[in-house]
C-alpha cells in the first residue's frame, strides 16, 4: 500500500483517538531478571505456514509485558513456590517426594521444551501432565492431580521454569507424526456456531483486534500462563477448552485424545520460540 | 486456602541512607465480596486488609487494602536504612490469619 | 488493501479507542469524594504535587498496575470513582519510607483514579488519571 496514504490514514485516525496510542511495544525484547533472554520472535521452521513466529508476549500492553520481566513482579511465581514445596514433600503410599527420585528440580531442565513427547514405554503420546500423574500414581502411590487443576498448573510452571530461555523443540516426525497430523487437522477445522477454526483467528488474524483484545498467534510456549482475567495459572488444555467454548463450539475433554493431538501440533508451531516460565497474559 | 507464599525482593546490603526498592508479592484470591457464586449469592469478602512493614521494629509503611486491590497483591515501595537489621513484612487476612516474612539487610 | 501487521497494530489500537467515550479526568462521583473526605478529615485537596501513573487503556480491568509518588507526603489514599466501593487503599509512611507506592488494582469499568496525599504540614495534594477499561475477546 502506498506509504504516504498509510501515513495519512494512520495520522488521521490517531488524531481522532484523543491522542491515545496503542500501549503495546511490538519491537520490545524480553529479558527476565536481567539475565535470561527470551526469544519472543524468530524465523519459523521450513514446514510452517507462517514466516515469523511471535510469542504472545509481543501482543500484550507494555504494562503486562513488564510483569514478566522480574520474578518478583510475576504474579505466577508464588504458585511456582508452592510447587517447589510440593516437589520436596512426600506424598502417597510409597512415602516419596519427587525429589527422592529426581533430586533437585533443576534436573528437569530441557523437559518442558520437548513436550508433548512420545512415551516409548507406554507406546503413546504423553503430555507433561501425563508424565507428572504417571509418576504420582505408579511410582509414588499417590492420587493423580486434576489435569487442569491449580496444583497441576503450579507444578507444570515449576518444571517449565527449568527450561526458561530454551527453544521449544517438539518432535513432529516418527511416532509423533500421526498425532501431529490429527492435531493439524483439528487446528484447521471450522466448528461451532461461529464456524471458526483455530487458524481463523490465530493464523489469519493475529495482530488484529477482536473487540479490544489483541489477537496473538495462539502459541503455547508460555504455558502455564497467569491470566490477568482470572488471576491464576492456566493450563494448555484448560485454554483449549475455553477457546473452543468462546467460539460456541462443543469442546473436547482436557486430557482426551483430541486435545493431546492438538497440543502436539500447536506446541510444534512455536518450535524456536523460548519456553518462558510462567508467562503473563490478558 | 492453598499455601500462602510471600515473595520479597530486597537488597542484602546497602549503604547507610541509600534509597532502595522493595518488591513484595503474595498469593491470595483477595475475594472482594462483589463476586456472585453459582447460587447467585455474593461470595463473602476475604482479603488481606493490612500490609505492615517494619524495620528493627520501627514502622516503615502500612497499607490498608480494600476489595479493589487485585488478587495476588503486589506492593512495591522505597526506603532507606542507617543500620543493619531485619525488614519484617506482615499481611493480615480478614479471617484472622497473619502471614509474615523477613529479610536481613546489612549496612556497611 | 493489504496492511502489514505493523500497520494493523498501529491502526487497530487507535480504532479501538475512537469508540470509547472521552473521560474528564477531574470527574469524581459523590461516593469517591466522600471516601476522600474521610481520609482528609473533611479538608479539601489541591491538584498538583502528586504523580499518579496508570495505563491509558487497561489490558484487563482485573489487574491494573498503578504507582503514586508524592514528595513530602506522610500518607496517600487512592480511590476509583466508578467502582462499587471507591476506596482502593491507604498508605501511611514512616520516617524510613519514601512517599511512593506501586500496586495493582481492579477497575470495574472505564473511570477515573484519584490519589490524595497528606503532606507533613497537614495540607492535601492530589492527582487523577482516566483509565479506559475495555471488553476483550470472543466472550472474555
């Protein structure tokens, strides 16, 4: 589009808007605690329909972006502290804590970056929540945590924190392929009363506004995410369910096959962006 | 209520009289008393109504908070000290509970 | 016409704000004024001498970061003139504290935030900011 026309258009609309500007700084970089750079924009992998990958962080207002820059300002962090205590506390008939087998939680470095991952022993695709519950039920003799519960979200945040800054690297080939392909099909299938697919908003309209919300690419590298809207950590499947409901479609079950497949596909769409530790979003 | 975990960022050592920033964060739903439950009735208020900061027993800052303070309240303030000591932070809950944490600060 | 994402971002924000009503920053409801009068013991306050930082457009009304600074103040009160209860918080400063605070608050809708500072000499100063709170997303 003609540069002059663009400038005039932008100028006149801005002039009408009482001088208030978009508060987001889409060119800002994120460094957490002054020492951990986060890749919030990167070139997409070759197979990817998009050219550039953008973390959801890029689309938020600058005040929201600031909340993630310091672990003493990030409202998701007290929940990470709760999980750190749970990590060291024995639970279940075996009288073991996570720490008894896994030692310090730093041993979880790299885990979040490759989730979901095909579990060779179980012969099926496993999400982080499934690995956690598998340990609890089969090795600790403890009860499984609710798949989208606050306790699970906190532990996913603690484990995710150990991979903070590392690039997402979810496998899409080999045994992961059928799940990835099923997820891809779900991503592009229009459903529900509003006949929207994930792609309708997150691929075709990211950067635009839905009412006043700034649409992102729908990446999940930042999960679990502290949402200002409900003031708590939210898990991937809980958000999938919420998004599907928001488009007035019948939602799948968190922890069910469809959302597992969708998670494989959506997670891989962020390959290259950093794991963010608990992120902060709208 | 789930385990309350205060998070405080304060320097370990400062020069006498040097102004420094303290960041405090604590998880709490801060139920305002405005929200309605599934039965249509208002959920009773339960917030951290007071946040009290002292240094070696002397009052530094006291915050009286109301229902409009967001969940998982964050309070950032600035102060200075002239001697080494302990910075104590207390949060008082409507239900009578007190949550407390402290940080030692060296002046040298 | 094809707009780049950069253009859309620049235009989109402006478009969103056109549809919102202009807010007079000095508008104060009765309840908010009454709440502030309780803080001042009935005394009036003069605008100026207080710095109140708040976003022009809140990303989400549930968590709105604000900061208040008032050199020479011994106490600061914050009210929101459109909330069901206008009182947000009061801060009392001891000798070791700087008269400033940053926190996060809830706003039920577009409205004005007013901060009143009690000075050491017993006088009162104030600042106010208008904050737009928008409805986002496909149903929230």
